[in-house]
C-alpha cells in the first residue's frame, strides 16, 4: 500500500494534523509536534497525548504513516561543542515527544559545519550527535533528510549520507528521507525517470533501501544543480509529473510515508488524489523485476 499525504498543521492542537490529513483523503502525513522555529516547548501533557491517540485510532493513521519533522534550529554538525549540545538536547526532545505520542519516525536535517571544519569532520560530528541523542531516548527512529547543498550544509550527496551511516553506532534507530526538490537542486537531475533511478540506485548501493524511511515529494522551482531550496507544486516545477507518477507505481516505495511539502496547500487534495489514483491502478499492474519498476499494460 502506498502511504501518501502532506505536511499538515497542528494549529489548535496536535490532533488537528490528523484531522486535516483525513479531510484530504490522505493515507499518511507529516507534522511538527511544537513550534519549529523555537528551541523549547512545553511538555506534551497526558490529556493531550491521550486525545492524539484517540484521533489517531479514529482516523486510521498508524505510526508508520506519520513522519514528524524536527525543529529547523537543530544543527547536529555544529563544531562548537556547547552549541552542538543544544542541538543534541533538542533532537532528543523531538524523539521523546514522538515517543510520547506513540510515534516512531522523527525527521531532521543533518546540519552545517558553518565553514569551520572540513565536511568530512562535519560528518563525524553529526554522527556523534546522533548517537548521543539516541542514547537519551528509547525507541523512536531518527530519520536524516538530504539537503539542497547550499553553503556549508551537510547531506546533499548520497556519499555524505552514507558517511553519517558508517560513523553512527546505533544504526538500528537510524533512517533516511529523500527530498526530491533537495536532491534535484543539489545536482541529481530528477526531471526524468532515468535520473531518479540513478539517485535511488546510488542510495541502494551506498546505504541500502532498508534505511529509506520516507520521501518528501516536492517539485523544484529552481534548476537542477542550482542549490536553491525552493519547493514547487507537483508538475509546476523543473522536475515534472513523470517522476512523481513513477514513484507511486514503484513497489519499492510502498509502505513508507510519501509526504508533500508543496507550497500551495489549496491543491494538496488534488495532488494526493492524482497520486492515489495511479497507486490504485498499479495494483492490477505487472511488476517487471529486471528493471525494478512497475508498469501497466495499455
């Protein structure tokens, strides 16, 4: 089954993200559990967690279909030990909040070296921060997202993501999320299915698809290789519909959250419906294993 949705709002209560997703006929969702632009947040109270659990049961969203997005302030690659400690505490808090809600996937960006150390050292700093944050929590999986590659940000290449995996000790609680816009503007041309396949093949060879815990489905407003992180609605950017249609007909991506972060929320329902229609059609399609893609006969 393909779990397709959008990053919905928690305004008015955490459970409202679930209700908005249901109103879109989504089968997955992304959400924050706090203000993403602040370090601190009040703890999630028992009543709030209970209400979230009740709505989650009522709406049918399992924990494997909800991808929490962590604070934008987190920088696990900060070479300053004291400043990195703050990001480690914030990461552990995000993981703990997810566990409080009965969820298991927390998505964060790896961070930046701020130009203070080589990227190779930055990768090792990120890995140490990940291990420390995981040591402080119980069960949630930390999902590292690829970046657009601007400035000294880490994680724009599959090689850097693989380096993080190699350096982390607690790999059983580590996963990755690939953002299509970020990959495209970082230099992986996703405007063709062949280009997307090259990205996935490289990820599979260097990391392994078992570590892929989600995809952010975003078109790109900027050209491939531009390193400009500007999302566009599906089919309205430089990637185009073909790649996204291919994703929801490929059995490798069934079972993980496929989350829109496209800028026009007024058409999320249309985007999700179109992707779901293709995914449903694919149930009657033959899977061609040599090419590792599914195709429908005409």
